[in-house]
C-alpha cells in the first residue's frame, strides 16, 4: 500500500514523492515523464472495458508458458497483462496508487518480470521496464531496490534528465548513495538549459529521502 511506512521516514517519503511529481509535471514517478512509451498508470485505465479479455489472454499465455517456460515474449506479455489487470482492480478515482485488491496481480507481474530478466535475449524492452518501475514504485509493491533497477534500464535506453532523476529518487529510497550521486550527475549533465533548475530542485527533494534513512 502507498506510504506503508512508519514515523518520520513515512512523512519524508510522502513529501518527497508528491513534490517530485509536481516538479516533474505530475508524472515522474508514476507516469513516465517525457516518454513516447506506453505504460503509464492512466494508459492502463484507457480502453479497458472489463477484465475478461485480459484474463483470457493471461490464461492462454500461462498455459503456453507451461510448455515453454523460458519464452521471453510470453513472460513480457504476462508482465504487461498482470500490470493492466492490477490497474483494473484499482478504482479510476483512486489517488493513492494501486488499491490493496491489486497487490496479487502486482506480485505476479513482478515474478514474471524477474523471470523475463533471467531469460531475455538482448536489451530489455524499455516499455516493459516502464511497467516494472510502476510495479515496484511506492504506489505499488514499494520495493525501491527493484524500482531502481528497472529505472536504470529505462534511463540507459532513453538517457533523459527526467529518467536519471527518477533513478536518483529510487536510489535514495533504497539507501544507495553511490547510485544516487551517479544518477544525479547524469541528470544534471543531460538537462537542457531550461530544465536545469527543475532538475536541481527535484534532486534536492530526492536527497531528503536519502537523509531520512
């Protein structure tokens, strides 16, 4: 559940999370700012007029996976479909991320993501990494170490300032100071002149999460 933390650290994470979302146009953490990739939480709500088509596709692909357990295309499809099913389980007016009813689907998506990473051939699909970031975000399973890994994959594929800010944010939540510093430098190096102030502000806010550990 979103912000399922305790005491001072919980308050710091809440402030950091919400401030970063505002600084990067309301979309850094959940929705993939500056992206031409699908996979934001709102995207999952669009065009989903019921869970049956997704559930049927999941059932079909899981049956195929039993005879081909190392098929990266099937594993990737199951990551996407379980993510979208989790989004369907969440009311469209929800303001706190995924609902508790969606956690089983998120956990299944996370498991298939892990298996996908183990068997993939070649580079990781950035669009799939974008789903993984949201699965592991504080609004999802709240696993910052895994979110950081997925965000790094995305940043290395797109190499934008906003993506490296996101890496820094998850590194801060995970207590990974080295990755936080490296990602911060990359974010500043890749920021366009008009973005630098916003990037600096975002990194300053993200650092609060690191200090709260």
